[in-house]
């Protein structure tokens, strides 16, 4: 019983700040945490504010590209590493751990320095031959985000591969299935849950990231950058409205996924 | 030369009356009086007469990089309504941060608001454009208060146009602070003593180091190593007693977490307006007086919109509304005429002359002095 | 002839890992090498980097001693507190909660992750500020308590922010626990504390190890948390770094601090893996 009470306490701890955010998104007043009565006006304002909408679109674009690229590249890499031995494999192992270990702030700084150095070196030539100058943009953020998430995906997929039943693969090979057919019909379905987990995780990490984008986003404003800037100048309930809307959307998606998974399990 | 091209005053008045009575058309009136031609020529220069299609070419967003609590949202909304250009506002805590971001490249800023002493550095690093004054018809150098506006012009070329001026003093919540401090000496002593945990200083080397230098009576702009070492010692002693190091102090002052903070004119106006117990003090040893400018980065992606926004904000009527919203005095005499008298009499905006005489404008060398940057960083990480 | 399939298989392997290899090379190895080169450079007059070869930046590291100290004390402490708070919840979810409500309760642990981290910390500024918890405590006679902008606020934020990351791996390792083991232990007369100590705890250690490593790594590089809940007063290396790049514009020194931070993490984690993860079962699970 005390354990149950403790769990309840933790849930309150987890949800009290969120409740505050949601509650004050309905605030009629101008200052986020100064209650002036109920109003939905900030929802209207938030979704007609072109800058917020653009920041949201930017964040979704970055997170989608990041999660798709990181999951694809990471899955391929994990599959390849299964077939590798020797020093090259150890090198990859080391790189994966370093990628996870290097803090976001250092990734942001080091990629910024590297990008700036490369741009300075390359741009005069590019301009001379009449091509577009390279500069910071969505692609620099996506590249830096992929790096971090790639390593996470490799670890997730690998754990699954390690726990996989080899006999299925062998059976498939005994039945003269081509390696690709084996992959498609046996390995891929078995990996699916971890691939989905990888997608979901890398999307979340990328969507939430502030510090890497802060350094390499160039002129682009992602949602976290916008929120950080707002916190510095005093949050209006507009931001709370956006936060609440994002929360609701992801909750819906999460429940939908849960529902679909259940339906599939039942139909088996 | 035919006579009908020259119009006598008498004939002009006659035509005007006929026009007013409606017996001639506007076209005829403008034609015979020659005003039509004049209108066409002046049209591009006189903002009120400028054809609206100048704005029609504008699009997208304009990125305005500025300081906290520094613009009237209504004015920016009106600009968007008029031009279709959305204003994206970024706020910063220090000129160093602005410079660093701009130096790192591709910021996407269209307009930013540097302080007087930084403009020569921006120009020296080739980071800002000389301004095309033809695109700023609302900027009139003859109505500017020259005491404040010289640093935007370098070697006769205008690189930045003044936004407003102000002072850097401190704000106290008199409900909690009863000691009636008048000097920077008292500011720091109270911080280390009775007001421990309730005081904020800026996350900005110029004002934080500068006002620590004032404790000893040194120049606000001192780059002398020995004097800076004394200032650093004071700052490090005070650090454990501070509530926060943050240039955006209004939220904490308003909710009662902080009772005293280094403060700029406009924040003091805004706080005092809402909470009369908030009092602004200019340290009697002196401190900073400054002017902020509008400037356009060399790499601004939307320069047309940048000019349009600056010009809009410099329109006397709009500028006067800005002053009433942010509470910093304007450098433009035309705007001052439109500001309510109570504001012109407000000692927060216009401190007594004897307090002003001790104040110093920031010096360019403080921006790039590595020692100052390092002292600030050591102070923060201590 | 016999080597043809083998070399083809090698080519496939190479193709599989090549994209990842390119990412690692261009976005990890190359930038880190550039940072190391910069760390031996000098600050340009107006800020930035000027080529040079000097060890001065490393000699200067003690100037950020306090930031290193804060990070190296608060990050492990935050990790420890997160374990202490997360463990009972993970145990409850895995062992005590009814299977019906378990999924829902688990999802509820993850959901906060889906609201902007920045906004949640902003909410904590309100909760810990003097109009929040301190004002309620004043009713109880505990006057003038300051939490916001102290190391305590940063620790609360750490536990809050990283609790879900800790609960999940512990839950996963506890879930594998065969409940019959617990019953057997009870049947053999062990009291519940002993059962926990001798059966449950060892089995859950892999999860604890994984979660701790994750949280520790993230805390070591924090910028937002000390910035928002520490009020610019509780300074982590992450904050020192951002300032070096975005205020002092001392890129070479920033590069040296970055290199030192990465080196410290590298050593800590290698040592950690040696001692904590050296048990076979722990290592396997830690890879998840």
C-alpha cells in the first residue's frame, strides 16, 4: 500500500507542471502565469501567428527527416555490423559509443565550428563557378540530429538482433529463400518493433532538441528555440496553447498506435 | 515659357476655392497649380504620400533582433497588417551575444538593435551595411538630438539610425527595500548584506562590471587591469548573495522573487507604471548613458522589409506610441512632441541634470576587451 | 571461384555500413578533430579563432574550475536521486501493478516527455518561485525558504526531467523477473526485505546501470536546466561553453573546455563500464 501511495505521489510530481501549462493555456491574461479568467483566444492567436506556425512546421520537418534517415541508416548499419568482425567492427563500436557519449552542447559546438570552417573554405570556389553559397539551414540541423540518433537506433536494433531466434533465419535459408527474401519475410518483421521504437525515439529527441539547433540552425527557428526565446522575454499563454496542442496530438497518436497494435495482436 | 505654367498666389487661391467648392475636378486643380507634378516628385520622399504599392512588393517575415520589453506589440501588429510582413522578434541579453551570433554567420536577422559603442566594431568587421537613407524617409537627422546620435555615423556615412536613449541605474521594490539607497556603493553593500538572495544583475559585462567599477569610483569604461581586478573581487564576493544573473529581470521583480536589480530606463518606467512601489535610482557616482540604434546586417535576407520596418518605427506617430509602450525617451524631437506631457516630466525618463552629468557613454574598447569578457565568464561560472 | 560469393557478401556488408560510416566521419570524427585543433589556437582580436599553437587554453582550464566542479558533483548526485525516485515506481509497475492498468501507467510515465521540456521547466520556475511552494510552506511556519536558482532547484529539475528515462530500463529488467522466484524465496522463509536484497535487486541492476549511464551522460552536458532553474548562478560546463562561444567569443578556449569535457566523460564511462558493467548479464542489458 505505501508503494501505491508513492506511485501516486510520483504521478502528481510528473503531472503538476503539465497541469499548470494546460491550465494557463486558457488564461485570458497576457502573462502566462497570472490568471485573468477563462479564454480560448490564445489558441486562436497561436495558430494564426505565422511565426509560431512556421516554427512548428520547421520542427516537424526536421524531426521527420531526422527520424527517417537515422532509422534507415541505423538499421542498415546494425545489420551490416552483424556480418562484420575484426578491427573495423571495433572501430564502429567505438564510434557509436562516442556519438552517444559526447554531450549535445559539444555536438552543437563542434559541428558549428566544422560547418563554418568548411563553408569558409568552399564558398569562394562555389561562388566563382556560379553556384549557391553553402550556409546553415535545415540540413545542418538534420545532419547533426541524425548523428546522435543514428547511434541510438543502432543500439536498439542490435539488441533486438542479438535476441532474435537464429533458427528462423536458418530454416528460411534451408528452404532456399534468397537472402533478400529471408530478410524481407523473416528478419524485417522481427525487427519491426525496434525499428518503430527507433523512429519514435529519434523523432522525439529531434523535436525536443534545443541546444544543437541553437548552434547550427542558422536563420531557422525551431519550436524549442522559439519557446526558449519566449521564456527570456516572459511567456504568454500562446506558448502554453502550443504546448497543450502538441501534447494532445501526441497523446492521440500514441493511443492510436496502441489501438492498432492491439487490433493486430487480436487478429493473429 | 508659357504663362499658364506659372501660377500666381492669387490664382492659386482662386483655383483652390473653386476646387473646394467642387466646381473643378481634383485633376484639373492639380494640373493647373502644378501640384500634380510636385506630388509625383515628392511622393517618393514624403511618407504619407508614398504610393501603397511600395509595400505590396514586401513579403515573408522580418527578423527583428532586439532587447526584452522593447517594442509595442500593437505597433508591430499594425506593421504586419499594413504590409503583410510578419515580425519575428528575438531578444538578447547583451551586445556581446549579438556580436557573437552575427560573427558566426547566417543568423537570418534583418534588423537588429545595437548600442552606441558597438557600431564602430560592427562596421570594422564589415558586418553591417551603410544605410540607404532614401529608403528611410521618416528619418530626419535635423530633428535628432545630436548629443545622443553621433555614433551611428562613421566618417560621414550613416550605418545606424537612433531608436531611443536611456540610462542604466537600478530598480528597488520599496515595499521590501527600506534603506533608500542612492549610490552604487550602497547597491553592492546591500546586496552582500541585508538584501542577500534578492538582488539581480545583468548577464552583460558592460553594465555589471561597469557598475562594480563605480563602487570604487572608477570609470564605468575602465579597462585598467588593476581596477578590473578590484571590480571582479567585488563581484565574486557578491555572487553568492545574488538571486540571479539575468538581463530579463522584470518577471522576477514583478512576482516578488527579486527586490532590487540593475535596470534600464524603460523597464523602470514599465515596472513603476504597474507597481508604484518600484523606484528607479541612478547611482550618484554615475554609470551608463546610452543610445540604441537600428542597423541592418550585411547578410540580411529581407532588406526591403528591414527598411520598411525601421522606417515604420521611425514615423513620429508610431515612434511616440513606441515610447509610451516601452518607456525609453526618444531622440527624435518630432516624436517627443506627440508624447504626453506627464511622460516628458517623468524623472525616470528624464533624470535631473546633476545626475546625468556623471554618466558615461560606453566605450568601443569594452566590447572587444578579452579581459572584460573573461572576468564576466569567471564571475558567472564561480 | 569459391571466393566470389564471399567477396559479394563483403561488398553487401560494406554497403550496409557505409552511410553510417560517412555520418560518423563527417559529423563526429571531423568536427572533433577540428575542435582539438582549435583548442591549441588563439583568440582573434575581435573574437573567434586565430591560428596558433599554444597550450595556454589548457593551462587556463582552472578558470572554469567551479563549472567543472558543479557539473561533476551535481550530475552524479542528480543521477543518484533519479535512481532513488525511479526505482520504487519501476518496481511498483513491474511487480505490484495489476496487468490491466500496467500499460496505461507506463504510458503515463512517458507522456510528459511529449510536452516541451522547456515549458515544463518554465512551469517549475513558477512552482519553485516565491509565489509557489515557498509561499505554501510559509503557512506552515517555514518562512523565507529559497529554492529557485539554487543547486536544489537544479536537482529537482534533473529528477523531474529524467525520471522517465530511468524508470523504463529498470522496469524492463524487473519485468523479466520470474515471479515464481519471489514466491520461492518467500516459501523458503526469507522476509520481503531479504528477498528484495538477494533476488530482486541483483536482477534489476542491469536496468539501473543503463538508466544511470543515460541520465549521467545527459546531465553532464546540460545547459537548459541550470540556465532556467539555476538562474545563471548554478553554472554547468554546458553553460560555460555556450558563454565562451556566444559571449566572450573565445573559440579556442571553448574548444579546450569541450575537449576536456569529452575526455572526462570518456574516462568516467570507460571506468564505469569496467567496474559496474563488467558482469556479463549487466553488460548485455546495458546495450539496450
